[in-house]
């Protein structure tokens, strides 16, 4: 009997710890973007989808190196509810961003943070930085530099089920 009580208390403690971790994820702040095509989108409107917001620059070699991986990620998961928004930094000239996006045939939304407000709001300090947001608008993970795409895909599998 005593062993059952201890086991039950351990299970309750694990459930409580899991709930605490799950619900402690911060909500993504409301941030708006204007795509290169002039479409206005924001993090609130994207709720219900899993979202990767990737801050990058055409002058950042790691950013450019990971774009094909981001494209493959989008192609693999878009039909299941993944949205990717690649946000070029304010110091990146719009014409240069547009040229790269067209040349690379990026399949996801591309925007430019023309006044730097999105980067400030999300506390982006370097490129590339990618923010993963779940369907409820909570920040799940922030990747500095190039993510481990195998681990990212595993996490997306969980978030998209």
C-alpha cells in the first residue's frame, strides 16, 4: 500500500512538472511583417500554425548556407501546417533581398524588417536567428546560428501532430 502511494505521488509530480514546463513557454510578442509582395502578416494571425521566423541577411554566409535546408523543411512540413517567414534585417537593401529570394526560388514568405522593430521586439541580436512558435503562439525554441535540422525536424514532427 505504501509503495502504491509513493508511486502515485511520483506520477502526480511528473505530470505537474510536465505541465509547468509546457505552460511556462512564453507567448511570442505581437510582431508584424510585410512580405516582399506587400502582404501584411503578424504573429497573432499565424496562430493555429507552427511558425519558424528566420532572421537573416544576404551578407550572412551562414544564413545563405542554411536557406536550402529551410526550403526543404518548408516543403516537407507546409502541408501539415508549418509556416516559415524569412525576415531580412533592416540593413539589408530591399533590392538585394528581392534578388536573392527570386534567384533562390524561396518557397516561403520573405519579408524585410525595414525599421528594425521586429528584431527589437523579438530581441534578435545576430543572424541567423530562428524563432520556433507553436500553434498556440508560444515560443518553443530560439536557434542562434544554423539549427541542427535533424533535431528541428523531430521537434516539428511532435508539434505538427
